[in-house]
C-alpha cells in the first residue's frame, strides 16, 4: 500500500534526524551548533511536509477505503496513522520549523544559563516554548485544558485530570515511603570503599552487563554524553549513552541499565515495520516502564548483584572486602536530593509531582515564567523539607522545557507504575521468576518481547497494559514494591 | 538571490549526508548498514533533484540576467554554478541512480575480490564502471579524449594531455630520486626503539600537535576509523580521522597531519559562503596540496621535530635514548612498497604514474579490463624493479575504480607539486620562513588562509596557483624539495 511506503520514507527522514541529533549530543564541536540546527530544521520540515501532504492524505484515505478489516495489524496501523495525520496536519509547516529552531537555541541557552545558575538567561526561551506549546494545544484542541493536548503526544488516550487524580491519590503514600526510606538509609549509611574506578574498566563492566541482560551490540552501541539517553537511528541501530564518575561505578552502570531497558524495547520492536505504528514504541509511559524495570526491579535486586558483584570485585579490587549486603544497601540508598536524575527510586516520583504541577499551572496561565524559580522552591520545600541552593539545582536542572517537552514529565511516574505492574505479571510465571532469581533474564526478556515489544503501537498504552498484565493500569504493584524494598 | 538560497539548501542536504557518512565509518553498528544505505540514498536523491530542478534552473538564469558584474565573487559563483548545473543536467537521473547501484555492488565485489586476490571476480564490475565513465564522458563532451571529461570533475580546467606531458617530463627525475633515496635509506636503516605506544597517549600527542599547527577543535574533532579521512559536516564542523598502530606512533600522527592539512583548508574557507563555490574547496589537487604541505613539508622537517621530539620523548619514554637525527632518518625512510597508501614521499608519485597510465589506456580502449593485472605488473616491474606478490597488493589495492572514481589519481601528484610550489612561495617571506624554522606555523597558516583558503572556488586551480605563488604551476619546486631532502 502506498501509504506504508510513504510512512517508511518518513521514517528515513526522521531517523536521519536521529543521527544528527545523536551526533549533536555525543560529538558535535561547539562552533557547529548553528549549522546543525539548520540541518535539523530542514529535515524536520521535510518530514512534516511529507506527513501532511496531499499524497499522504489520499494514500491514507485509499488504504482505509480498501481495508477489509481482515488484517488486524494493518487496521491498527491505519487507525493510528489517521490519528497522527490529523494531529500533524493541524500544525503549519512554519510552526514546526520554528519549533525546531527555538528548541535548538533554547537548548544552547539552557546549557549556559544552567552553568551560571542564571534563570533570567533562560526565561525568554522558556517563554517561547510555552507560547509554542499553547499554540500547538490550541491547534490540536483539547477536552478540558491545554495540557491534555500536549500529554496526548506522549501518552495517547491519557487525560491530565486522570493523571492529576492518580498523583493526588498516591502522593501521601509516596511521601510516607520516601520519608521512611530516607530515615532508614541515614541510619545505615555505609559507603563502598573509595578509590578510583577507572573509566575503561567501567566501560567493560557495563558492556558485559548490558550484553548479559540482552542488549544486542550488533544493532547498537554505548557512548558517552553529558546526560544519558537512548535513541534509535534505524531498525538495527540503537544508541545508548551514559556518563562516568571515577569515584562511583554504579552511576554509569545504572545509566546503562536504564538506557538498555529503553534500547531492548526498541530492539524488540518488529524491525520490518520500522517507522510504522506497529514497528514503533507506543508511548513514553510504556518506554519508561522498560527502562525502570531493568534499572530498578532487576538492577537493584539481590539476585542481580549475587551474579554481578563478584565480577565488579574482580575489576575493582577495592570492593573486595566490602560485603554484598552493604553494597546492596548502597545501591538502594535513599536520600532527598535536589536533582531529579540523581534521585533514587524511593523519592523519584516526588520530583515528578512537583514538575507536573508547575508546568500545568504555567499552561493554565496561573504561573508566569518569571515566577517559576519561586514556585519551584516553595513546592520543593513542601515535598522535601529544604530548598535547592540555586536554580542550577532547581528549576534549571532539566532539559525538557528547553526542548519544548512540556507534558512529558508525568510519563516518568506512569513508567514506574507500569514497570512494577509488568514485572509482577511476568513473575507470576514460575519459570520466569525462577530464572530471575538466578540472574538469568532470557525468559523475562522473551516474555517482554512477546507481551509488550511485539505489539509496537498497535494498542493504546492502557490496552497494552491490560493485554500484557491481565488487569487495568494501577499503582498497587508499584506501592507494594516500594514498601517491600524500602520499609 | 534565490539561487544562493537554493545552493545553501543543497549544502544542508549534502552536509547532512556528510554526517551520516561520517557516522557510518566511525560508529555504525554492523547490522545497521542496510538502513544507513537507504537514508543516504534518500538524501542523495533530494540533493540531486534540487540541483537539476526547474526552480534551480530559472533562479540561476534570473541571477545571471540580473548580474551587473560589479561583484566579482558573485560573478565567479554564478559562472561556477552554471558550469556545475550544465554538467549535472547532462546526466539523466537513470544514469545517476545506475551509477549508485553499480558502485555499491562494485565496492562489495572489490572487498571480496581483494580478500581473495581474485581480480576476475572484480573485472565485470570494473567493466561496468568503465562503461559508465565512457557514457558520462560522452554526455559531458571532451576536447581530445574521454579522460578529459572525467578529470574535469576533480580538477577543473586541467587537460589530460597536459597532465600526461607533465608526468612524462618529471618521471625520469622521480625515478632517479626514488632509487637513490631507497638506496640511501637501506644503508641507514635505524629503527626507533620498540615498545608500546599506548593509544591514549598517541591521541593526546596528536591533539597537541594538531592544535599547535592551527587545527581548530572548536570547529572540528579527531576520531578513529579503519582508513583516515577528513570530512566537512558544516562550516564549523570538520572531522578528521586516523588509525593507531601501538608499535609506531608516527603512523597515526602523519595521518593526523595529512588530514589536518585538509581540515585547516576547510576551516579556512569563507564560512558565510558554506556550500557556494566561493565557500567550497576548488579542486582535489589544491586540497591535496594542503594535506601534503603539513604532512611532508612541515611534518618531516627538522624544525618540526626539534620542537616536538622532546614532547614525544616525554610521552613515550622508550624514545629517550634515540637521537633526533636517527628519528628524522626514520620519518624520512624511503623504500619501494607495492602499496600506494604505505608509500613514502620519495616513491609515492611513481604509484600515481602507473595508475594514470593504466586508466587512461583503459578509457582510450587500448587496454582491456582483463589485461589490467598483467599491465599493472609489467609497469610496476619497470618502475619499482619487482612485481607485487598478488593482485591484492597490486591492481586490487585501491577503492577508487570500484567507486567509479576514474580520473581521480593524478590529483594526488598535482597536490604534491602544488604543495611544494605553495610552500616555496610562502617561505619567500622572511618572517614566515623564520617562524617555520622555529616551528611557529601561525604566519604560514595566515598566509595560506589569505592566499589560498579565502578564495574558495572562485578561481580555477591554475589561476589560484598563479595568484598565490606568482608563477604558473610547475614541478620545479617539488623536484628541488625531493632532491634536497632525499639526495
């Protein structure tokens, strides 16, 4: 069908953007930023043009008319393409390329502002991003508030009010778990021996772990960037990145476990359908479930470290006399930190709640950009009991707003909930649970491939969760998991 | 003017191709090759489409009609764009895409044939490339022989007969110099002390040298690939690559000096004119002059090593007792080798003469593809006194014919001649010569920027040489340089 050829062409353009984007983070010389922004804008404009073209529209219409309903994957692809087409064609080309330019400059300004802790240098860019977000929301339309329209980009079928209600319900439990976990950790503060963990050895350890849990290096690689991420540059080209702390090898390792979780999801999507909804990740909340599953449910488990701690001790001899139990307490250490990406499992979602509330208020016009630092610090004090020492450690810490990713944050917490529910469902199979308990993850990965990855975007996130786990999305498994591990 | 906007858009596409190509050589996971080929083909098609479009044609025509001749750079840009447009539009799209397919298969077959030393497996592909080269030459037209039309792609305004006459004239001198240099080197075979030269230390040394000679790391970087190259991904984004030999740090260093020469030329082109002829390198023969100048005239000079040998000795302690004179003899060691890319300065051009004569005879129909191995070996015996042990070390060694690059080889020798003439002209300025003699290359680079780089492609190579050096292109300086250094 012609529409599928066009979608594949679109994926070629988008994945070329991906290559340029990856290079920008991992390799780009400082003076080359402007030209890279132009290249990315050109590609973004071509991708958008194609996806809203008359040719696309009529090919999609023809395919829909010709669809006999026999092929459920084809049907799901057409429905999702229709949904995406309607959303894409509501945005003028001019806006799309403006967004790219604004984002590229905002990112740059954010880096500088963050270095100097100077929110005012970033504020005009955030203002522009907020304006663009509102413009887009108005063009897309929404049920009850602009945030709905943005959230739809990341978590289709999910409404802001529902997320807000969910967060409201679990907030007291999360606060209680966090407070108790932090208290418990403080009373048991055992640090692993100091001493250098040489980067080349960390690289080796991470690669062995990533390979052992199932990341395919024939179709991917791991590089170094300032902030860890995972990006897919083609059906067999998944790039993970991490960063290294010479004093703590677990920092790069948990980065790799997290990103490898994203990467294995990407590697598990049907490669022949690359670019089609059936060959694409369904949502950020599902994507994050995969990263969190490997990072937290596997990577902070006793069984995992019973397997890998001896290897770490071989590579890093200073660990030799440090008991596994103390090391486990270390990787499960809970503490209140101003920085989201440094936050542990027990306190992480409080950071999300703060961001969700602030960006929702900005979008509703209840909070001016200039007032974000004050609002951030007030909310932070309420949740964590102290105030970040500056905006670098406060409202300037995340790149999301610089990239125009308003509406993105709640998917992290949705990912945590999904991860727990999916992991619990998988463990109900005795042979998977037995294998997990001896750090053999092949059966678990096979189950994820079959129940999650293989579906691509043919089901909505909530449908996928129900099909995989046999129950509606819920916070029950997540809260049990946190309570069991931290209380 | 609209035509310049179109040219800049074309440059965005081409430089995006550049990013994907660089990544393919430096980073691509093995399983991702097919998808990358599709991405590159898509970009190539867009670039070609644009450059032969009606819009381009009419914008160019309008700009020509409106040109009042006052702005010489604009005039030169329009003339060169016209020249390129005529050449591009003389090739039917069908031929261009056939060339891509033939080249992709030929490259693959060449890799396999080279592995097995089996010329017959490559011959049908060379036959096809030869056919395509003739087709293109016929479409482009030529003065006296098809080779002219191909050479024009790489060295505009240069004729085959002139190159042949030049090579005929210098051949006896080159043979004599090579023979004597090889004999002298054999009698003075002093190898530097063995022992590992750790790659991270080579990386550090190379970066210090590259920075000191003027390569701008704010607008470029150095990475590792199987074969060294330089590619420009934007006006401030020049990527060099090299490869490392743990037993010989000079291998990666001379790779970097050579590629940095290319890179500094690219960094010296007018950045605001990126993609326009005035912001682009003029020809391969001029490009190669810049790499050869830094690699050979600077990098193998006594003054350079008086400055850098102590640094090398600090980094690589095994060198400490090895005298500078012996080290200099090592970096100027001359020997006959069957492999062009391993050939030294004193013997290199003989390899080019051999290739030029063979491909010219093929194009004239005087040499059948099947007879290439015999012709190669006969010519090789005549020039070097022995025969390569197999075709892998003989007529299968270079990728150029597999890629369809017939007519490319002579630009290497033109580059050598140009380098010597340019270097001699620069040294005529006492302050430049004095600085060079204490390894301070800032005045030399400033002169190159002003006399060569700043012109981009606004002059033909021969005009540029005359304007920079105050005399017609000639071999005099090159032969003096070789005689002085090697006899």
